């Protein structure tokens, strides 16, 4: 018997009106990542590249957020329900050559690989299987209806559920994750109808249709597994974010990361932190960030897409984005490292220093009140307080180069493009518009004149 092949179909076309936002619901963020990111993260280890996504509302926004998935997007021009989304995507599903289709909503960010594996075990025994949960509050989830022998007969949407017709409420609801056998369920899609209170085509109606056709239907019961619950409101999103934040932090602590005041630490799902690193709350670290063993991350810092080598000390109150902090470096307090900032071994950036597309060489120092933009600073150089590299003329940006061992006096403006040579000195208060050769001093300021002071009588 040939091995089954499963394709995933993510339903991500909805607006999510209860989120009160113009962007697609799946782009609402949890720990700085769109909800859809988490669904892809759970699917990828199982499906590899066999993942299709139905998009519709704010399609351009979804494409921008996930450019690598664009060749696997299916457009649903009109959002007429989950069943309609399945109808629109079915040709693309069949073209994958798969035997089964795993259908999942894009608003289930807590779903795990382990949970999906439980459903996939039904691939050899069912035409249609779906996951059920028994939450404390059933909310807007579709009700699971069971008949004689506890056999599933239907899923009825909350708006359409009638105890007189469907029996008593059992508390078991549909989690919205399905496994469909393509050659037996496909013919049922054309029979979906929208004669319900919402006027939409429901994927849940496939259950009743399959039962009528004598196909095998099963509900994989998952108890009160909140990881399977979708996000439909700001409160639900915050609840999910709280649970995920705690899980990430707890996992890092168990791995050997020392996290002080852990209830105030937020670490995104793509962040890598090595055992032996030390993090103080309040602290937020997001994106493709990396924190090495022996790095110390102070409190009240916002960090994204940055790397920190062993032995570096990031002090309090910093904003760091797209930066590289080398071994033994000091940063802050109150420093701002913008994209392209790089600190080489043992470099130091102090309070109210801003760097952008700038490199601070080994053992170089910028202690305070300094802006370094489009700048290369050589090893051992010292940048005095109030130094500004004037990199922008209103039209173009230019580079400043400061050589090894150079000393830049306080309150200096370096007007790019300009080079200060190795071991050169720039006098305090200078505005440097021409290169200063190595081993020379550059001073560019008006001559001091003292005049008699006129005192009041």
C-alpha cells in the first residue's frame, strides 16, 4: 500500500472583525510575531514545503509578511466562509498529489507539532477526522453532536445550535483542525450550502454530509487543550500571548538560562539563548536575536534582531535593533544601537550614545552623548562626549573613518566624507571638514577673544 502524502491548507483569509483592526487577523502579533508565524512553525516540521494558505482580506499585508510563501498562496476574493475557502483551494490541493489534506485555521498560534501528530494518526482509518476540545467556556466554537454509541453525527455552529433538534449541550466543541481524505471528501464540497444564520458556507457541514454518505468520521478528543483554541478577540490574544510567554521563559530557565524576575521578561519564539546567559526583567528580546553563554542582559531594554557574544554586558534602559555586540563589550545604560551597529571585542558604548551603520573597533570607546552614523572607528580610539558624525547633507549619506588610537575631543562635529587618521587628535569643539592625517592634531574653531566685561553699577 503506497504511503499517504499529506498537504496542509491554512485558512487565513478572514478579517476578524472582533479584533477591531483593518489588517488580516492572522497578522495580529503575539510576542512581535504574526499569529500565522506560529502555525507555520508547527506545520513545517511535519509538512516541510507542502503548505498552502488561503488568503483574502489584507492579502498584500500577508504577502509582505511572508514573502517566502507567496508561491503557495491561494486567493479567496470573497470571504464567504470556511467551506467556501476550501472550495476555492481544492484544485490547488489536488495538484499537490497528496492523499490527505490537513486543514487548520491561521489563528491558532498555540498549536504544537505534538497536537497535530495526534490527528495525523487517523490518516489510515478515517475519511474525515477533526480535533475536539472541552473548554470551560464554549464561546463561539461549533458544537459537536453525537448520536447512538457516541458516534459523531454533525458539527453545528454556535449560532445555529438548537437543543430541541441537536440534543443537550455536551461541552465538546470543534477545534477547527481537520484531516480530510481527498478522494472521498472532495466530491462533497459541491454540496455545501449557506442556508444558515450567517449566510456562509461552513466546512463543519462536511461532517454531516460524510455521515450521510456512510464515510468514516472521527473526533480526536483533546480535553481542555488550550493550544488548539483560535484567537477571535483582543482578550483571547492577550491570554494566548501570556501563556506562550510563560512557556518560552520556563523552557529557557529549565535549559540553564538565569532569568531574574521572569514574570516581566518577554523572549520571542525565534530568539536563541544559550545556557549560562543571564537576563534581568523587565526585558524584551525579539526577532532573530542570539544571546551567548556568559552574556548579561540588563533590565528595561528592548532588543530585536541582534546578537550578543559571550562576556558582553548590556546594562539598563537600551534600545537595540539589528546590532552585533561582540565579546566583552559594554552597552549603556540608555544607549541606542540601530541597524548595522557593530561593536567589536571589548568596545564600550555609554549613556545617550546612538550608532547606526557604524562599527566601533576593538577596545574603542564612545562614553556618552554621541552620534555615530555611517562610521568606522578603529580599535582603541576614544570618542569624546558630544561628538557627532554629520553623515547626511539633505540628499546623500557619506562615511566617516576614524583610525586606530585616534582621540576625538568633546563637542566635535565630523562632516562626512572625512577621515581622521591613526593616532590623530581632534581638539574639543572642532568642526572637521577636511581629513586629519595620522599622528597629527586637527583643530577647527574660532580664536578665543577676551574683552572687558561691562558690570552694572
